[in-house]
C-alpha cells in the first residue's frame, strides 16, 4: 500500500492536471518555491540568532508602579423621574366617556 508504482503516479499527475489546469501549475509551483525559500531564510535567521556568542541574561520581572486611585465616593441617590400628568382636554374627556 505504501509503494506507489509508475501507473499510480501517472494517474495522480493526470488528476492534478485536470483539477488545476496546465496553465496554473507553473504559477503554483513558483509560489510554492518562493514560500519555501522565505521559510528556509527565516529558520536560518532564527538558528543564527539562537547561536550568538553573547550569553543570554535572565530577565528580571519589571515592577510596575502601583497606581493610587481616589477613594470611592458613595453613589448618589437619584430621584426617579416621573412624567408630568397629562391634562385631559374636553375632546379627550368626550372620547373616553
């Protein structure tokens, strides 16, 4: 099952060409190559920065100054706002009765 013969590889290649089209395959391969090149350069940069001759000093935690907040004030009791009473006009009184 793990071994792919030439017949299986040809079938896979034909299916890929049918799915993606012959025009898109070179563009896809080119972009894949660029991505691999960038990835390789980044991993090399990380390895180089890790293997520098300068010893890494452990960082001490930075103490941030404590902010002094003003003392809490008691909440102010607000009176509920009530709408003024609606005055009934003579016309409204006639329709309500």
